[in-house]
């Protein structure tokens, strides 16, 4: 007897040795026929082929990029299709596993009921190689489906991307112009994500700016944002620390995306404003030999001089621009010397300084009349300065003259006797002897006229001593003589 038949006989004997209940249970077990097994194998093979075709069709229709919901193409639609394909592959795997168990029961166990199936399967040449081929094809389909899902997930707008959370805000750019107190600044705020994309900013929060400015306006039209702020009317330069927080999503995300939030610290420096001289003491004027001192208050405004920057303008920086050319004073060069600056008053709400200043001087005598220019200058601690001219005036004073009438017998004559009358006198002018332009003798009371040194018939001798004389001839026909 062959080994095959021996095994079968042993199996039958074992079955007969079983208790009646066991025999009845085995007899009722379902064993597929060879036709059922081969039919299921062919059905599974056909469904695997259809599955592979469906996978290929989905691959061929994938878009280059997905839109965020509710836009199209929608990634979720393709994910749902791929998931359905994966479920079909899993179901086929389950069916292949069951088919293998049925096959094993028919071929390897060779129960009484399975014996016909085994003979029939052997007759048609169906064996383990058929089941292995089904498993390979099913696994290949599953691999294609897994690759398909990876492709869908690689090109899409994921939920995080659609919400802007997959590429968070990582940096903020803010470079406002540095301006002087009282001026407005309109500054742009931009942001970038960790991936380098521009950010559509949806909100901006600025903290710390109230230390030096008033935030007047914030605009977030999408993309870059902008803020407008006004520097306080009086404020030191700083620098002042501020923090800017932006909320936004990467460019390309839907308008509804909230994105992420990022905070970054900056500093702002108020520009240095030049001081301004608001008022100075009255410009001095005087006659030669008189006082022409500068005395009074000088008022200066520096808009950087707030309550924490009271030394923005030091009193030592207040100076005169030098002694005026041509002005002669006692002491010599008085206005080229240091001013006496005292009694500082500082109003931080205005940035205003008030100082008492004094520079004593006396004009020398004699002195040419005219105006002599100098000026005040003031410099802040950053080196910016201001100046204000001041003019010192030496007044033009009238000359002083005295004349001596001729003595007898030269003080009386006839109108036609042709005699000359000599009048001597002295003249003094506080602005100097060279300032004498004309001397006039009025003889109208005696019936004559008014005679000046340039009438042609008189001569005028002028000496540096200030003693002057004039000679003139009386015109007979217009002079009423005395007897």
C-alpha cells in the first residue's frame, strides 16, 4: 500500500474511532469543493486586477496642488478615494487568507469530507503557487495604494497648511524712520515664516510705544501691515524698547486662515532735534562813552529735553559769536569774552530753558556811529546748534559848536566897503573829527543869508584838534548893514 493510501486509511480509521458525537460534528463541517475554491481564486484575481486599474486611474487624475476647503480640487476627496481602495485591498487580503485556510483543510488535513476536493484540485493543477500569486498581486496593489496616499499627502494643502499652522511666523521686519519730537511716522511691518514665505498679517499689537509716542493707526489690509505713530512733542532720544506681535498665515493660505502668532523686540531712537533760540535780551545801543552791556534772559527750546534729559543744553554751551569788528569797548573785545550765564530754569513739558545772561561793556569815546553785528549760539550735547543775531548800535550824536564874534572895530562895516568878517570857533563830535560834513553860519538876522562851507566864497580849515574856522564875505546887495 502506498504512503498516500496509508495516510488516508489511518485518517478513516481515526474517524471511525471517534465518539459518535465527534463523528457527527465533523460530518457537519463545511468543506469547499474544488470548484468553489478555484472560483473564489479567480474572483479574487479579477478584483485585484480591477483594483490595480482603479489605483492607476486615481494616480492619473491627481492635481499638481490642492486647494484648501471649500475650494477645488479638494484633497479630502482623493484621500477618500484612496482610502476606499485601501479597504478593498484589505478585504482581498482577508479573502486570500480564508482561501488559504480552505485549501489547507482540503489538501493537508484531508478530512473525509475534504478528500473529494483534494482530488479535484490536484486534477486541475491548482496548488499553493496559485495562492502565492494572489498574495503577491494583492500586496503589489496595497503598495501602490500606500504610494498613492503618500503622493496625495505630499502635494496638498493639509489642514495645518490651510490654517497656516504648518509654516509658523518666525521673523518680523520693522525699520521706521527716526524723526524728531512732534513728528509722525508711517512705518511698514512685514513678516516671514520659518519656511521663508511672506506672511499675510491679520493683526498687529505694539507694546512699549507709549513711553515715547502715541500709536494713532494700525492697518492690516493683507500682506504687509502698517502703523502710524506720533512722537511726543518733547522726548529724549532713547533708545526705547518696544515689542511687536503679529498674527498671520503664509502667503497662499486661504483668507480664513488664522495662522500663528509671533512676538519680536525692537528699539526706537528719537532723532536729535537742534535747539532753537526763542528770545534774547534787547539789543544794546548807546552813545559813544555810554554803557552798551547785554543783560537779560535768553530762552531756548530743545524738544529732546524732557524730564529725564534736563542736561540736553548746558549753560556752558551758550556763547557769543565773537566781538564785532570795528566796535571799540572797555574792556577791549568785551563781547568776545565768556558770557555770565546764571539761574537756569527748565520746563520739561516744553523742553524750554531760561537763563539769565550778562556781558558788560562801555563804548569808547569818541566812536564812529553805526551798527555792529554779533550773535548768540547754543549747542546741545549731541552737537547740533542754533544761532540768533544781535546788533549793537552806536548812536549818531549831534556835534557841539561854539563861535567867537569879531571884536571892534571889525564887527561893524558898510555893505559896500568890501571887508571880510572873520569868525572863529570850535566844533566837537562824539563820533570823531572826520564826521564833520558841513558848517553853516546863519546871518539872516542881520539881513544876510545862510552861508555854508561849500558856497565857494568861504574857506574852512579843519584840524584834528577840533578847532575850526570859517571866513566868508558878506554879499552887499543882500546884507542889511548897521550904521
